């Protein structure tokens, strides 16, 4: 929102109803969402209360003392505000609902990020260039000509798919590529794709 005062919350999602109302109804539809934020001050009060009441499973990583005091009620009596603000690296406090019953809070050790795979980013870029790249000179003209009158782009997707199939035939499709990398390129995931151990 261009005219918002500095530090004010920004809404990037416009919904017909408030998000906290939608959360209340979502449980009835068994809708699963992953909601993540860095600290409670990022959230308007009504949304904070909606998440507190309707997000049944909570996973809390190291918190500020202020947030720890507020969220302590979700993990008490097993864990305290002090515990929440002194969690180690890759450690989280969890409060889960299992088979409809609230389990006592506990801590869990998570895995640290996997080390970068040497050459992975270059491999992803090379595959992406081969599948989707166009020569700079004149490449845009071919795609621009595919727009229908009135600005419709309905033929653009099929034309791009045809181009991709043509390039695959020209270049061969027997790339010796890690399946995780190929999956990541296909699904728009960057160089950090990890799908199991290698």
C-alpha cells in the first residue's frame, strides 16, 4: 500500500472476508494451512487471536521474550516462556493435536539445512536454459505474435509447450540429470532442490 505509514502492516492478499473469519470456518472443512511469521507484532490483533484459537498444531522456534510470554499459554505447564526464548538452533517447541486430542507440549530437534551440492545451481540453470531459453535476438517477437486480439493469451501457453517439445526433440531428452533437479526445474523451484539423499 503506497500511502501506508512506515512500519504499518501491509496486506498483500485481498479476500472477501477477514482472514481470521476464514480460519474459523476452515477447520470445519478440514482445510490444512501452513501459516508462518517471524514475530507476533507483524500480525493485527484480530488475526493474532484467530490464529491462536484456530491453528490447532503449533510449532514454535526460538522466540523473543515478549512473544514467549504471550505464547507460553499454548505449551504450559510442560514448557515456560523462558524455555521458549532459549530454544537452541534447529530446536522447536511443539503442541500437537493427535487423533482429536491435545498432546502435552514437547521439544523436537529438527535437521539443519543440507549442505549445498557443488554444481547444482549451474546444472539447474543449464537445464532451464535448454528447456525454456530463447535466443535474445528476436525471441520476444515470436511470443508477442502469439497474443490473440484483445490481449488474450490463451494460445501462448500451448505455443510455448509446442516450442518446448520442439526443443526437446532438437536437443534430445536424454539429459543425464539428477531427478531432484529435473523435478525442481519443472516445478519452478530454485537451486536448493533436495528430494531425499543422494
